[in-house]
């Protein structure tokens, strides 16, 4: 059974009513219903957005360059051709140039 997430509001009398058609193939199956409160969907006003942007202005205290990369490890040369086909549309092959 596919997971279903619904957002519903509790009625003024304090009841939550759900009618979820799952189909006859799901008839007789046990299901789990979890009820949890969700935060109200609050949209930001233009002034709130602007003050948030202005509060972060000038906050970066570092350099705008990536850190230096260290030395690469030395590896053994390849001793054969290795091919991999991750998808049906292309194949990757690595060939050892040191092989005769």
C-alpha cells in the first residue's frame, strides 16, 4: 500500500473526520493512522523578508575561495581493461596504457 499524507483541520466540535477511498484491493487490510499537529502555514510579508535579508547582509566572515586540495594518493596502475555499463545508453571503459 502506498503511503498517503493528508492535511486536514479538526472541526469546531473537536472531531477529525477522514474518508479515504483506498479501493477494493485494500479491503480487509490493517492500516496505521498517525495524527500529529502541524505548524500553521505562515507566509512572510515583504517587510519580514526584507528585514531577514538585511539582517544577514555582511554576515560572511571568511574568504570566497575554496580550501586547498592536498596531495593525491599514489595508486597502482591498472592491469586490465575494466568496463562498466551503468545505463543501457552508454558504457565506461578504462584501459591500462602500460599493458603491452
